């Protein structure tokens, strides 16, 4: 079945560092990908919709200059957390639709980001 | 605002029992409904998808959809300790991006040996 690969799985870095997370669709093309953030014991919160060939669509309250999204190709979307601070520590997960518009999304394994 | 509501639990059942998880949604035009299972520290994995009113069975799992009542449920038969996880109800609402999922907050299920 469709597989989404997310890398890295874990990042620990100092405050002020920028961190890039990659999300790849391995056996299908994804013109749209989604980025979520999940804090402990809370549900997934959609941060933004990544669109191949155009600007990402951010959810209300998400800083677009803080969370840079680039959808460089039909199989790759990246999320860069710029100048990360401890409050950005979270579990970041990407997903991609598997096919037609009502099909379920396939999730990457997630990236655990810890900012010291 | 399009919302998906779940009882946060925790729901605790003995091994071998039936676990019943419930979800309601606010957007009457919603067409696609999903149940995801999420183990602690892991990303969600798809358990069931359902698109039409009625029941859909897959092994020990049965999804039930009632669009008139805006209600979707998941039954887990012969519950096992390995089923202990958070179960997320997700809906693709009408309008806007047809791919965009709206998640409930999840129900924590514990199956006791």
C-alpha cells in the first residue's frame, strides 16, 4: 500500500536552531500533503496544507514565518521550524492522501522535536 | 466551525469483551469517515474507513455510520491488551479541501488482561 516516509524521527537541539523535517511519498505522487503537530495527551492539530507548486495554506494561529513549508516535488514536502524555542517541542507528523479525494490519509512515522 | 466530538475516556474493558467507541460530527454534509488507532508516541494508523450508512466489518472491527444522527462508532470484538491505544475519529467535511481531515480528540482505550 501507499507509504509515507518522514525523516528524521527524533531531533534534539539547542534553542535558536532551525530544524528541517522531510516528508516523502514513496510509491505515489502527492500534490497535497498535511503537517500536524501533537502535544502530549492532545489530539492532532493541523498546522498547514502543503501544495505542490504553490504556497502552503496555514491554519489560523500558525505562524507562516515560523513554520516554513516547501513542496518541492510531487513526492517531497519539507517543514522547517525556524529559530526553534522550547515551546516548539512537540511531535510533528505529516500525511498525504492516498488517492481520490475521499480516501484516507497515510501518515508518516512522525518527528519528535525537543528544543533545549 | 466543523467539529468532531469523542468521549475522551479512559474506556476500560476486560480482555475478550466488546469495546464500543463513539463519535459525533457537526457537518451534516460530511461524506467520509475514518477510525485511526494511535499508540503512545507513534503516529496514527488507519483501522477503518466508512462512507455509507450501516455497518462495515473487518475482522474484529466493525464501523457503524448513521448520517441522519451524525454519528459514527467503532466496535472492537474480543478485545486484546494490544488494542490498548487512543482511537481517533476523523471526518472529511464538505466544502473546502476534499482531502482535509478533522479529528476528534480521541478516546483512550485500556484492555485489561
